[in-house]
């Protein structure tokens, strides 16, 4: 693969990284999983060939960008998970209150 093709390949990986951020904002979790798998395959393919000295600086900067982006994704995912957990707890509490109310009002006196 020539250097221009590798540069395009690397840019595509970085573009997928940016798209993952947008998908997380949109809470498109399934699309994120699919794109994440494609990006991982792209990374594996890219790094199957040693990085040349000529591309090392650009690749190192891109790796930092990917790591920072992935950390933001992790943080956003954890926040969403906490929100969902709180919502489930609230629903569970409401369900228990309804059962208690129903039990009190259906028990013969």
C-alpha cells in the first residue's frame, strides 16, 4: 500500500472516531457498536503494517486523539448508564408503591 493510501486509511479511522462522538451524543448505541467494530478492524488492518518514520508523528497525534475521544465516550456511557439505573430504580419504587396500595385496598376488612 502506498503512503497516500495509508494516509487515507488513517484519516478514515480518525473520521470514524469523530462519528462515534456524534453517535454517542445522539444515543445511537447500536450504530456506535457497529461503527466501533469497523474502526477496530480498520485499526488492526492499519497497524498490521509497521508505521514508517514519515508517518509516525501524524499517527502518534491521531492515537492521542483516539484515546481522548474514547475516554469521553466511556464517560458519556457511564453517565447514561447511571441515568438508566436511576430510572429503573424509580420505576421499581413506583411499582412497589402500586402493589402496596393495591394490597391495602383489596384486602378484606
